[in-house]
C-alpha cells in the first residue's frame, strides 16, 4: 500500500460550490475511484488560505495504469470538467500534475 498526499488551492468564491459537489459525489465517480485501487480518500480544506489537502491509499500494483484508467473514464472526465475550474493548482507543481504531490516525511503506524 502506498500513501499519497496532494495539495491544491481553491478560489474563495468556489469553496461553497466545491463543498456542495463533494457532499454529493456522483456514484459512478466513487465506483471508478474504488476500481482504480484507491482507498481512504479524503480531502481537507484550510480556510482562509483556501488550500486543500488530499490523502489516499493506493492498494494496486500499477499506479500509472490505474490513473490512466481513471483519466479515460467519460464520467470521471465530466466530473473533472465541473471541479477543475474551481481549483487553483500550485505554480510550483511538477509538470503533468494538477494536484501537487507531497513528500511523506513522517508516518507512525
């Protein structure tokens, strides 16, 4: 199992809409997350800085293939079309990232 932490910004004007969307995530999106071997997925918001932190555990064997599967899903693509305009990616993120991956520097299990 691999733990992942990611960070992204969100526009202050978009917080309420983002919370509403994630209170009622489309069932097909949740099914795809599970099908792509992601577990314990959480998104946290820090206001007033408007920074979001995501945490999930990957339990599969080919992360890149599972992420490609998710990205190819038409329902997930529509979900991203709704959510992505609300987000503000970090300028320092790596090329190809939307949510910036974070380095795990401590874990106590």
